[in-house]
C-alpha cells in the first residue's frame, strides 16, 4: 500500500483513542484528528459542527445537480392564480 495523504493537522493511533477518547477529543480543540491504524489513516474524528457543515454542503450539491438536470426538462406555464 502506498503513502496516503492525511487531511488533519493532528493524528492519534487507534489504541490511544480506545484508551482515552475524551482526552483525544479535548486535545483536538475543535479540529479534525486522523485516526491511524498501522500508521495509515483509518478514520477521521471531526467536530460535530464541521460534520454538520459537510453534510449540508453535500445536500446543497445534490439539490444543485437535481436543478441542473431539470433545467432541460419539460416546463409547464402556470399563472399565480393557479398556484
């Protein structure tokens, strides 16, 4: 397996996370932490607020794609009274 990028400024091995999850979260100080297994990133621990923002961005991207797909579709004219 080749080298993989780590998308966090701090890392912790999975054994330390198991031993002391609260201290890992506290030391993260609201920043992502890469969880390493045999010196390779196995997971990321991200603050709840960051995860929620990521999920909202993904939802926005999905909705944007739906809008792009529907732009070329059939349209129906309606008046405001019909709504």
